[in-house]
C-alpha cells in the first residue's frame, strides 16, 4: 500500500507546462476515493474606512502657534470642523461572559464573507469584552426555546472561536461557515439584526506562552482556521516573542480561503516570524500555489520537527484531522496516528483543537 506520506500535494505547473500537468492531475484525481475527497474538503475583503476630508486653510495658524500652543491648535481644529478629536477605544475592563451560565447578546451586524461564510458581530456592554484566553473559545446556543435541538430534545450547542481581539470592548465577531445539512448553522444564518444568541465561556483550549517553542506549525482546514488566527494574531503583537509560525491551510478552492487577506497582511508585517501556505483541491486558472491534499512531504518541507522545540496545532474537518494526526476522542485528544505519527512525532508534539 502506498504510504500516506506521498499522497496529495503537487505544485501547479507554469502555463507552458499546464497541458502535461493536467494529464498528471487527472491520474492523481483517479487515485482518490469520493470518501477521501469529502473528508479533506470542508463540508456541504474589506476596505479600510475612507480617509478624512482635506483640512481647511489656517490663515491665522502662526498666531495660534505663538499664543496657544498645541492645545490651541486642537481647539481651532474643533472650531472649524465641529468635531472633537476621537479617542482610541479603551481595552475591555471586564468580561461579559459567564463560564457557568449562558448569557444572551444581540446581533448587531451580519456581513457575508464569501459564498458560504459570514461574519456575525454581537453587542456587549460598552466596557466589557470576551477576555478569552489564547487559545480559548465560547459555547453558543439559540436564545429562544424554538431553537435547534438534538434527538433528545436538548438545545444544540456549538463551540466557536471569535476572530476579534479578546480585549475589544463593546462587541465581538464570529466567522462561521454554513453547512446546509448542519443542525445549527442554518439557524444561525437565518438570524436578523436584533435577534439574540446565548453564549457561555470562556472555554480554554491550550495556553499560548511566548518563546515556549522555536516553531509552532498549524495545520488547518476550512473553518478550523479561526483558533489558528486567534493565536497568530495575538502572538505576533508580542514584541518580545520570537516564536516562528508556519500555517498550512487547506481548502476546496481559492474562494474558500478564509482570512486570506488578513494572513497576507500579517506575513508582510512579520516576514521573519510568519509563513502562510495555502493548499486547494480545485485550483483556479490563476492559482500558483499548492494543490491536492496536505501530505507528509509538504509538512517535512516546512516544519523543522520532530523535536521538543516544535509544536503542531491541528484543526479542521474530522476526516482531515484523522488523516493528519488521528481523530479526537470526544473531549480528549485521543492517540496520535496518521501522517504525523509516520513522520516520527509524539503526542507531546501535537495538539488537536
């Protein structure tokens, strides 16, 4: 039987060689079962605010400089514009969550991200935030009694990792992929602004400690990217943290890559600490990255382990997690298996979200 270390990844060839590559791709595709395709696939850009208006001429500005200094300038600007200078929002002082009880918050904004994913922003008290630990998540259920229930009649509860900073005061945002056959996301996507959801937390996952490892490698698929984004976004803000991050992120197509723009900005801002690697199963004509599935060869190319200074996080569809590192055992990690075991990693090297 062919080793799973060799299956799955290929580079898209340059245009001049695309014809021969297409023949190879067809042969590759025929080796994959429909079940494997379903397992590795995820199941069935925002512009910054506009610039300020040009300032008005200050005919008597030298007089203000000589008589009132900077305070006088601020007042003069206020007098001309009719607007007071805006202060930066203060970090959240308290948490709005309760780890023992569900608390309801209203939806204040719903924004489509791509063809099957949206961002949902919920209102918190003005001085409160989620104050989630990194990495940590919230549990979510319907606020109303007519929400989705399981076979036993209990409310369906789902875990989500917010993509907004945990100390952001006044609101927080979830990014959620809709599964038409899912039990909860169709209900979530039907919510209107003003409707409420119930949240409980925080639920800590694995504490991130600066400089604990030389490299943290992240293997993610689909909406499993949100806890990875939480950790990366937090860690790269720590000036004394030298940890390097490698993200290997697989999706069905380029259009399915969540937070791609945000990751590319982080790469540009931190080229020595962060490397994002995108993998798609169905490339577009303009795609020049990796195609196929995440393989052992790809992991070996970009991850320096196994050793005690390398940690690997894995989060994605159950089939992908099983192939990469073995399935989770309900709330427990479960034994290590799959590609990472073949590569020589131990359970201490790997964390399954």
